[in-house]
C-alpha cells in the first residue's frame, strides 16, 4: 500500500488521503456493479415474463446508481457545508442552462408517481403514437404505429421523445384503465336497396364478431368505474342508420382490442361482403354518373320542342337514339 501511495504522489501528484479516496471509489464502483449483476441474474432465474425482467432490471439499475452516488458523496464530500454553499451558487445557472433536461427529469418522476402510462402500454403523445418500449430519465422510446401504415399497425420505427412532453401535450392511453376502443365501419347502400334487410344482416355479423370484445369491455368498464367517473353505458355492438346524399349509410360500431384493430376490421368486412353477395336486392353505393332523361322517366320535357331552331334535328329534352 505504501508503494501505491508513493506512486500516486510521484506520477499523479495525489496526496495519501486523495489516493485512499480514489481506491475506495474504484472498489465501490466495482462492488456496486457486481452486486447489480448478481441481483439481476437472481431475478431472471425466478421470473419468466420479459416485462417483469425489464422492470426489475430498471429498478435495480436505479437503485445501484442512487447507492453509488450516496456512497461517493460520503467519500469525497467531507465538508458538506462547503458543498452546500457551492451548490447554492451554481443552482440558478444550472437551472437555466439545463431547463429542458430538468423538465424531462421532473416528468420522469411524475410518470413514476402518477403512472399515466408504463412500459408495454400503447399511447398517443401529441402527434406521435406507439407502444412504450423503454422509459428513461430523460426520454420515452415508442415503437411507432400509424403514420403511413393504416389500422394502427407498427411502422417498425423507434421514436425517442423527451419526457417533458407529458407536461405540454395531451397523453392518450389505449391500454391502461379501460383497455378497449370502439371502431366504426361505414357501409353505404343505394336508396333502391332493401336497407332493412341490410341492417339486419350487418347487425347479425357485428354481434357475432364482437361478442367476446363486448363481454371484455363490460367487465373492464365495471372495473374502471371504481377509479374513474365513468357513467355506465352499453358495450354491445350496434348498427346505426343515417341517410347520405348517395345512399343509406349503415355504420357498424363495435368494441375492439386496440392491438387487433386491423384483424377485427378485416374479419367484419369479409363477412359483410360474403353476406351481401347472397342478396342481389342489396347493392353497395359508390360514385357513379347518371344521365336523367325526362321523357324516358315518364315526365314532361324541360322545354317545348323547337324543330325550326334545331333544323329538324332531335328536339331538346328528347333522348337521342
């Protein structure tokens, strides 16, 4: 040990006291790192869920960092009164220079305390939506959904957003509290169609496809009512009728797991198309151009024939053969 002190004094210019503190720091860091690794290994042997592994690894990492900082302060900050004076002098400048990181740090504490979301939840934060795959001191990592991909499926991109956004932008959680969303599918049929039959067919399809989701939504609503001021409401799938310019609009509304939106939509549309194929009296409406001739429709022409003006040709309002 004497040789270490002498080498530190000659090469590094450190006193014996500083050398001792440096050695204690190295031993402390190695010990804390080794203890964290052993604890994580022990936890992984007892848990099988990846989400549980993530939470314990994060928790043990934060605990190790806090413990290391506390012990390092005991080693190096002997005169706490001097440290407090120094911290008071620089705190104002640090707060201004690091405003955004400090806001993100405060937001991280807010997320841990209030839990508006956690790792694994599907959220929308401002204009960005995705699954939360990581939560750190200063940023949230989302596996993006939407954008150029439809029906809330993932794009494969990772979005790194500052935690401070939770203070300045709306946060929507698809899967926490009430873990069901409602989707609507518009089915437009022509005025000449048997829209009553179409309404009956669509009702049978959506009630069959959405039975399980409606049952889950009912139990989730009852559970969430104890935490939120949610009014009781119907969770059964429905078909709503509206008249549009180009036909009768039948809107299918059904509860759905937010992660299965595309699969549910596809299953309902497949059943709708197959069912309507068996009913020729029902036609789907789509953009068309119609030529309307009064005489062929059994109505008077819009103006009297004028053979002289037309030079003996077809009169106005008459169909051209």
